[in-house]
C-alpha cells in the first residue's frame, strides 16, 4: 500500500489523531483526503475535502460511501470515551461506547469494503488502543468496546483478504489529544503515532505497536492475568 497518489478517508478528523492523519496523508502525497466529522464545518485543515459522517448513523455512512467512491485507504479513527464502568455505569453510555467503536467501525467497513474492492483492494487502518488488551477502573466500558473493535479488526482482516485489502490495527498508549486531556500520565506525541502508523501501512503490517508501553503490554498478556490486575489479588 502506497500513500502517494492514494485516496484516503479519515473518520473523526476535525481534531486529535484524525487531524494529524489527514495532514500527514496530504504531506505524503495522497491525491485526495476526505476529512470527515459529524459536523463537516468543524474541519479547518487546508487541502482536504470535508465530508459529513456520523459513524453511528446508517444513512450518514451510506451517503459518505456514495460520495467517496474513489477511496483506496480507509482510516477508522473516530472514537469516544464516556468514563462509564460496566457494572455501575449508565447503560446508555455503555451502548454508546459499543455503538461507536464496534458497530460504527463495522458499519463504515461494510460500506467501504466494496469501494476498496472496486479500486484494487487498498487498505483499512483501525485505530485501537492499549485498552483493547487491559481494563482500568472508570473506563471499563471503553476497554470492552475497544476489545471488541480489536476482535473486529482481526475478523474483517480474514474476510477481506480475498479481495486484497490490507487490514492494519494500530495499538497505542495514552496520547496527547483532547481525549486524554485530564490524564496526568506520560503521553505520546500524536504526530509520532500517526507517522508510525502510516509507515506500518506502507510496510504492509497487520499490526502496529505505536510505543514501548504497548509493546510491553502485549508481551505481558501471556503471563498470569493477576500480574496485570494486582488490585484483584
């Protein structure tokens, strides 16, 4: 997959990682970048083609796929974090997490898979999280939704292999965006994360680990789960 001369679509690209993706795709020579958000008017990045897209709305997804019929690279970046827990949290917030990260991502992939096939296969990059693999109190709903999105990524990779579509999962720890503004922890530079992700797509990687922390976490998954969750011992 080559970024130069590709036609890319980025969900949730009015800020944060999505805005960095749109900018770097342009810098790498993409022929066109569809920058999408629920409110297309909130997209202020020069050089992109702004497109309205609410990934939780079926009609909006269908309209975007119809308008962006030339896409060869799909970046599923749109996300949300409500801070809900699974046992005590608001059920509506838990559903919103799943509707966004799992069902929303799946809806976009289902809509654009035929588009990618018609344009030679192309690639899909799903922005996941270290929390796809580990849960933290006050965000267990987010972890569950991201775990589902990780499994989704593995599943559609198998299904779309026959049409020649690369499906890459991006795993990253805390990154300096609006979503983590209230977290007092070391954070990745979002520009570095996006650069690493796009390098991975061009190298045909199916999984990109954006930082050392997420690499250590992956290695730890084969150990006794109590090592990851000392609070339950």
